[in-house]
C-alpha cells in the first residue's frame, strides 16, 4: 500500500454488527484506525451532531430498519455535512445508482457506490477520492454579470441556510445566523461572501434581495417559535441597506406580519463595511434599538477605527472574527486579539460571540476566557431549515 489513509476519520452505518466489524477490518488493512460505528440511521445522526464531530468519510448501508439509508442520506444532506459519502449495499445495482444520484442532488460529496461484500480493492479508490474531498482546491471567484440576478429571482435560485449559535456555559442553542446562498446553474452554490458584492452592484435588485432575506429568515424564526424552539435569528445585510433611513420601518413590518418579537431578530453589521459617513448608520441603528431589535458588530478584528465605531453605535453583540478565533489556542497573536475583544465586550456590557470555532482546543480556551457564545464547524455547518430543525432536536437530546 503506497497511500497513507491513517488521517481519515470514518463512520460506518450498518444495522448488522458483523458487517460493521468486517468493514472496520478492511479499513484497518488500509491503515484507517479512526473508525466509529452506527447501528442505524438515527444513531448516525446522533454521531454527526456530536460537538466536534468531523467525519471525512461516511460508509452507509441502504437497507436498515426504522430509518433506511436513503432517509439517512437525505437528512445528512439537509444538515450541510461536508463529509464524503459512499453507499455500501447488497441492493440491485440500479437501486444503488439511484441512491447515489439522490446523494449528489442533495449536495453531498458522493465518492463511491460499493456492492457488498466490501474488499480492499473496492474500498481503496473510495478512500483516495475521500481524501481529495478533505483537501479541496482553493475555489476561484466566478465571473458573474449582474444581469443574471433577474433570472435568479425569477427561478428561485436563492436559498437561506442557518448556522446555530451556542451558549458556551450551558450548551443551549440560542440563535441561528441566516446566510443566503445562490444555487447558480453554472457555478454551483455561491456563498454570501461572493453573492453580496454582486447584489450591491445592482441597486435595482438590492431592495428585492433584502426583502427576500428578511422575509425568509424571520418567517423561519416564526416557525421555530411555533414548534417550541425559542430561538433568535441573525441577519447579515448589505451596509447600503443600513444607511437607508426607512429600513427600521421595513424590518418592523416583516416582524409584525410574521408575529415575531423584534427582540428575536439581530441585525449584523460587518466591521469592514462601516464607512466614514456614519450619520445615517447611527440614525438607523438607534431607531432599530428603540424598536427592540438587536444589533451585532460582525467580524470584529480589534483595529482602532472599529473600536471607535463600537463606542458610537449602540451594539448588543460583538462577534469575533473567525480568522483570529481559529487557532487562538495555538497562536499567541490570535489569542491576544481574542482576549482584547472579549475584554472590550465585557467593559461595554456586550454579548461576546466567537465565529469560526472549528476545533476543541479553541472552544476550551474561549470558554476559559469567558466568551459567552460561539458558532462554527465545531458545532455545525450552515444548514437548510429542515436540516437545522433535525439538528436542533438532536442537539437538545445530547444536552439532556
């Protein structure tokens, strides 16, 4: 064996213990020792929602009691898992191919469809592809014309994802940040960092995009409330919107329509987007607070101008930039920025939120330093609404 697969973390999902043991043995032959097992779909969902769960490859059977493999794959796709997935089954070849197609359509990284029994020869190509998924190439920003936005709205290419925010002391899920993604027909799924600059180049579509984001996010919050999940929703909007003096009335209308309290909605303002012309932003921010909305300073890095703005705008929350949070337990300079941000939040009586938490050591340090809340891969990736609901149910079960 020339390849080294020892770094891969694998989850085997099969209802038969002897099959799981056999698969573990084949994985061991190829040098994979970090193997977890799940006896059915529900056990698999519990495994992938554990804090810090980071499986590189999930080998999933199709024929299982209670929750079959297709249901399991569909649910994992809705939860935004980034793991590679391979189907392992005795079903007819056409059935396995159909299940594989469903996994791909759901957005999972399908790396193989393996008929049982598993062998080293069948598994090794799958491990090779799984390792490529773990270390993907850096994406190139696509060249998209603003004229494509009209068709995107007409054909409903935009979709809202939600990433949970966890209270570090209790482990309770407090809120979720709404993130719009563009399911582009040529370039695939585009995140907010790519999408927002395009929308900002098209003033004729900016109001339409803002209305879509607010309505989807706040309507989802209303559904959470009605189903017993007492969660806030945070919305990151274009800074141009936050300079429009009628914005407080606009967002208030949406909350009234959806019967959601203003205090359950947080408007996020990115540090990098604040301009020298703060007058309209101050006007809008103060009126949002008067109406009961929360305001968060997003991606705080601690630069001097950001501290000055923080003292002027009536924020409720300070969200630490994930660039400094990721690795803060290992790098002195990152830790210094995080400590300074947390100290500033305490002195101004702001809720502190760490972004981009991906590893257990960083989580532990943040808790030790008194950070109040966190979001990031260590907890969960952004998910569609249906996936978030399933994730939240699983997370509450872990907390009991």
